[in-house]
C-alpha cells in the first residue's frame, strides 16, 4: 500500500543528476526538482526544460501537491 502517489517521489525526494553546462561544457549536479542553476564552474546560468511529471496531467495533482506541501507552478 502506497502512502502517497509513487509518481510524486521524484519531486518529493529529488536526486542529483549530471547536467552539462552549455557555457563551459563542464558537468554540474542538478537535482531533479530544479529547472535552473548557476554553474559552479563558470557562473553561467543553466536552464533546462521541466520534466513532465504526474502533476502535469493528474486530476488529483492539486490535492496531492497540497498534501505533500509542494507548491504547484502555474
Ligand atoms: Zn559552466
């Protein structure tokens, strides 16, 4: 039995991912819940597209986010 939506885990428990900085081509760590970051190698701004999550389509997204204490953008 799940105590919460399994689709929300990547949002509730972010994990670091390697992202390549478009400015200096170095690899930086970005958490799965982050969409922008300042590169700690060159100071450049790294932006990536938000990954689609269950919140983007789930009819319970609002209720779910509220229970989890996650602010929904948009
Ligand atoms: Zn950089």
